[in-house]
């Protein structure tokens, strides 16, 4: 994902929720640092802007949804994974 999002002010942030063999479960965000680099906005103390990437990653087939007892969005994430696999039919 870093290859897709890398720009001068773009980063990918994640918080691992657990890991298994060769698999990392995580919540992921796009981090836009451009507000911090803009001299006009910097004086107001604006920090980075965060946008969740989980749903984009699922529909782009970059990852697979797995059920978790701590995730309120299990059904939604599974449906988004199916869209990536089967298309919008």
C-alpha cells in the first residue's frame, strides 16, 4: 500500500490487533502530512489528517476480512471482501 500512497506528505499508519503465521491483523490509515508542511496552516497547529483505509483495502483485494469478536463491522467487512473477489454483481 505504501507504493500506491507514497507522496511527499503521504504515509501509511497501522495498529496491529494480532498476528498469526505470515499474517498481521491491523487497523490501517492514510496519513496526510501536507497540513503540517503548509506554512500558512502550520501556525494554527494543525497536525496530520488521518483517513481509514480498511474498507478501501478490502474492496481493492489488498487484504481479506476475518471475523473477530471485538469487531463490530464483521458483516460489513466480509461483504466488502466479497465485492473485491466477485465484483459488484
